[in-house]
C-alpha cells in the first residue's frame, strides 16, 4: 500500500521534479518505507512505498525491460501469482517477484483491458511512452483513492487531494454543490469532491490522458439479475447458495493473506469481522493477531463479543479504549486525512485503532467491510421492508410496534409509542414509487441540516436538486429491480466508496501506514452476492441469513445470534462532554463562522448551547454539529492555509 | 393567557429551527408540516414535563394531545388542572 502522484505537462517543457517530490511528500504517511521519482521529459511520477510484497525488489516507480512503460501503483493485486504464471507461459520474463511488475506486463499484453483480469484493490498510473499517454485505473469498488485536476499547463494526479494542493497553481475552494450533496446523502457523488475543480476517478473506471485529450470510461458495473427461484427444492437451493458463498469467501480470504509481512485482523465484535478472522485462522492456523477498539459507553461498546470471538478463535488479541476525549482530540487529524466534511465521528475510533496496529509493528489487517452492503446487513434494508409492510395496512395499530424491534440499540426509538412511530415512518404516496424509497427517511432527515447554512450558501444551492444528480447515475432498468436490490445498490455503489471505504477506511488506516484488505469486497464475492435471492439475505427480518447459515459451524454462537449492532461512535458528546477543546470553541465562534461564510453563526450558537446544556439527544443535532465542525476543519486545513508539506521534507 | 403557547413556540424555534426564519401557526400539525421529528417529540415532552412539573404517561403520547401548539397547550392546561388545582390557579394568574 502506498501513495502515488504525478504530473503530465501539456506543452513541450520538462515536468517539475521538485513539485512531484512535494506532492509525494504530502502523503508520506501512506508509504514511509521508501520513495522514488521518475522523470521523462513532460511527465513525472512519484511514489511513497509501504513495503508489503517483494520487500527488496518492489521499488517504484517501476519500468519495464525496454523502458517504454513506467508505473506508480498503490494497492495489491491478490491474484498476481496466477497472472504471473500465465504471463510467464506467454514468454514474459520477470525481474522481480512483485505484483507491480505483473501489472506492467499485463498492460503490455492486454492494454487497457488488463484491469479486467485483476482481482484486488488498486489505484495506479502507467506512463505509456510509445503512445505518450498516461493510463490511470481504480479498483472496481473504490477501495483505493485517486484524485486529479488540471491547471493551465498540466494534468496532476495523486492518492490524496493534498498531493494536488502541493502545487500552488491549484485553486483551493469548497464546492458548494458538494456541500449540498454531503448534507443530503453523507457523501459527494463521484467524480465530484469537496473541492471545486478537483475530481476523483470513480470506482470501476479507467482514464487516459494525453497532451491533447482526456478520456474516462467505466470498465466494471454491478447489476442484480433477478429471476430467482426456479427449479429444484427450495432447501437444496439454499444449501447450494450457502456452500458456494462459503467457498468463495474462503478463497477471497486465502489470497488476501498473500504478503511478505504478517497480516492481522480487526475484530469489531460483529459477524463480518469474526467470519473473516475465522477464515484467516483456517487458512493459516499459526499465530494471528487481532485488534479492537472499545468504548466506556455501553451504548457503543462491543468488547464482550470481541473478546469472546478472540477466545473462540484463539487469536492474540490487542484492544484500545476510546473515550469521548480521545475522539475530540484526534478529530482534526481525522479531517486532515479524510479531506471532506463528515456527519459522524465514526472514523475517529478507527484512526485510533490503526495507530494501535502500527504500534504493534503491523502493516496489514483484514476487515469485514462490504458484507453489510452485499449480503443484506444494514438496518436501512429492514426499515424499508417494514415501511412497505406498514404502507400496505396503514390503519394497523400493531404493525408500527415492529419498528421498535428495528432499532433495539437506539433509546430514542425505544421511548416512542406506536402512534408516533407510525406517523414518523408513514409512507407518502409519492414516495412509494421513488427509486430512493429505502433511503428517503435518511436523506430527508439529513437535508434538514441545511437550515444551518448561511443565507449566501442557501441561495447558491436553492435551485439544485441533489436527488436528480443521483438519479441520473442509476443504471438502466433500475426501477424494475427488486426494492431490496435497489437499496443494496445505493449502499454499495455510493455510500460504500464515498464514505465507508474512504473516510472510514483507506484514509484513517493509511494515516498510520496500515493497509486494509477486505475479503467481502473480492469482486467474485460481490458479483455472486448480487445473484443470491434477497429472501436468503434477509429472511423475514433476520439479516445476513445466508452468511450466518454458511459460517455458523466455525464462529461463536453468541456472535452469530446477537442482535445486529451497527458500528457507531459518540458524536456530539466527543466535543462537549469532556474537557473543553480550544479548536472547537474557535472554529464554532461567530467570528470564525462569519469568515468561512458557510454557516449561520446565530443558528450554530443555539446548537452549541443545546449541546452544552446536554439537551441535544437526536441524530439530527449530532449530525449537524459533526458536519459543521468538520466543514470548518476542512476550511481551516485546506482553504485557509497551505498544506503542511514542509513537515514532510523529502529526503 | 397565551404564555404557554408563546413558551412552546420559543422552545420549538430555538431547539428545532435554531432561530431560522421559518414560521408556523399554533394550529399547524407538527407531523404533517414536518416541524418536529421523532427525537424532537421526546425533547419537547421532556421540556414540558420539566417546565410544568407534570408527568406525561405513555398512553398520553398521542398526536391528539401533542400534535400542534394549540393541542399541546390545551393538554398541558388539562394536566395541570387535574394534577394540582393550586398549580393551575397559580398558572392562570401568571398567564
């Protein structure tokens, strides 16, 4: 896992080596083990290396034998051994045992179709000297990031936006459309980023850039075939689905253990990370180290299940306690890495956890992300199912009480009576046909946070329609898909890469030079999961039924049978329950808010008072305070002052 | 006479609209107009209980009692009158 950056000049002038060095220095945390720069006339590529495979031979940027190609690569190609074998049989000779060289030869063999053969997580750029073009690619699900922009005379790319800001010609300005999207969906719609003029290469896409033109295309997409339930006995078919899923997960985990350094695992206490840890233990019965974060607050803490899973699976377990104060303390650093406003503090404990991994001398961990999206774990799927069930019998007094079963861990929902629950989850007629049916309650609630925007921002975004932005990106035939699959698509294609895998994934792990590997996001697992009938993913209201069924024999029963608890962290309390934090007072002060111009100082003052008086208990208030504070931090870190490249002096 | 209504409206404006320009009538339905969400309802109930020293039972948590400024104010007056006559008269003189 690494950091990459590069420049292509449009005119016939040499690329600025010193600039690429600064760009790569800005992401030194992604690759502290080695650095390198390649320059060839108008192009320069940079690389910061976290050495994981072929420690001695995998230096980058790497050229092929005749020097016609040069690659800078962040990520892992987990099937590189098989690909290498095929290439050797075709006559390719390898100078190293790295996966990087496999990509180079695969590109030589197949051109831009090379990515279709790759199973992994990647963001890379290849300079193709013969074509005088840069070829960039990002993995199917968006596990690894890559951003780009252009100035008057050059195209620039990098693993993080701070690489691009190392160039003084790159403008730093918040994109108000992006802010509108975040305060609706929790994320930007790719390729848009928080900053005007800066784009990301969307997941599953490639691009070619020459001095004359730029072309971006999609090479992979997720579809749900439908047409389930034909032939054979129901029970037999269920067995087959379960067995095939297990076989794929085993293989996905096995190839993700390929590494020349030890691989650990996160244990959240939930089903997914326990399954991954169990499969890893089966594949390498020797020593396995696991890592967890614990909370004092019982509402968030899962340590009982984490310890039980560790005991049951026989892992060497390390845990770190995360307090409100810890979250408040590290939050500015988290935003420095995330480079976007966020509405929850959930990335902060994971930032603290990756520090623990790093302190234990580990560079690689397996994690359970992707299962909730693809195998039906999220509450939003259940909620949508229940809302349709309620809509079918709007007068029922009993049905609304089912909603309490939906959120056993949310005290605010438990305190509601049936009459109110029914009203709050009521389905409007026009909503029933919306492609966003499942997500409307979340997005409508989140949109209410916009009342905190300043008048200037409100008038700027007034005519915008974020829902229409998103609707234009839905695949053909989406409206005919099963509602369950529609909800899955929205989670897997939008929320997953643009929040879960970035702010809560790559960024907070790489902040401490830790690579995450995600067996559930092996594309074979993802494509297979899309074919599994929805009724096997959620049986009545039993989430991830098929996963529980195929993994029950080798995980602790308590973990398999526990009620689903989504990973959450204390939000507003992190900033107001403990020691007063200077940066919070400063960034939320009327002066500072007026300077940034994005929020209404009087409204924010009332919100802050509500937190200080302990009266802010709702999701909306909590999202608002985290969203406003993180936006102010983004302004502070990136717009108001230069990126701290001097601290990362290039040696 | 309308002090309860004024107090409820101020609480709602400060705590759910944060002083935003939005306005609404005392007869507007909280639910239908989207004035208060599910957690907001709990906050409002907790405020009313604290402010007036009354206990609202679960079976009283229904839109008929709570779903507008008018309904809620009337409900508060009924509760005060029922639970403590002396409080009610004190309240009436204050209003």
